[in-house]
């Protein structure tokens, strides 16, 4: 039986300070792979009602089934998804090529802005 080892890599993007509804950060792929999960972490969730919501786009189109969201009063400072629409193949995930551009737009923030956003894209590297 043939086995294929999968190399995994974490692409971590950080936006310091108070967030606003705008694109927080970008990443241009330097290898071929699949995004297997996306994780959002906030150092400060914000102090008043509402939630911080982000999207992850590839070349301008969302790759998420739903925005990642953390409420201002959430018990955890991070959330993760492995749910991607139409994800197929082995390993599962969103395929990408070298040169694809990923953006992390902030879609919503609480009344008192959340701060210090980190987004981790967990990827499988495809050598073929």
C-alpha cells in the first residue's frame, strides 16, 4: 500500500491594535497546497455588545461557509473552522496555487472595537 506523507504549515497573519471594518491583512501563496482550517484569535474581544467577524477570501471570493465570529462576551478568545463549501480531495480543504492572494477582511466589530487579531491558516503542502 502506498502512503503519502502530508507536510503541514501554519500561515499566521497579525493585525495589531483596534480593528475597523476593513481588510486587515493579506498573504500571497508561495507554494501549492490546501487550506485545511482557519483560526481567528483576538487578544481583546471588545467591551460592548456585538461580535468581531472576519472572512477569508482567495482571489476575491470567500472560502468560508460562514464568517468566523467571536462575541464581545465569548468564553474563549479564539475560534476555528474546517468547514469549507465544496471542499474535496485528499486531504480535504480549499486548494490554492502559487500566486493566489488571500485577504482577511474584518466584516464587523463590537461597539468598543476588538483588538490584536491573529488569523492562522493551516495548510497542507502539495508537492505534485
